[in-house]
């Protein structure tokens, strides 16, 4: 995978074969959402296939979940392929409680492949 140059400890972006992977880490709260939203909006606009990997998050509040829903909705409207990699039970519970499962469609690993690193 080719890494897109960045100097952000909370977002690492890689792209290969038409698939863009955005790996988020840290605490996805109001402060980080404000920081990441412009970059994630650009990825949604420019990617035909976007995978957002949240397996390294240590916290996610309603604002963070809202950002993920915003990105998933934007990708869906564009007809882009969306994938959310998530294996933390506490985030999966938030997704279930907010009835966002159909929009976010969380997966623990990419189908047919190893985990994205």
C-alpha cells in the first residue's frame, strides 16, 4: 500500500488499487472531530472506495459517531464503496443503540483479507 504523506498522529491514510484506508486513533470526541472532519470530508469526496478503520480508537462519543455517520452517508450518496472496520464491543454497542448499523455496517476485518495495519 502506498502511504499518503501526513504528519497527523490521529489519522493515517493509505491508498492502493483504488481503495483508500483511513486509520483513526486516539479519542474521537468533539476536539478530534473538529480536527479530522476536513480531511475525512476530502477523502469521502475523492475516494471511490473508502475504508475507515477505528480499531485503534480509545474513546468515541456521540460526536465521533456522528462524524462516522456523516462520512458513511456522504460515501453512499456519491455511490462510493464504504467500509467501517471496528472490533471494539463498546463502539459496536453505541452503533447498535443509535440504530446506525445499517448505515455504518461495521466489520471486524476486511472480507477475504487480513486486518488493515
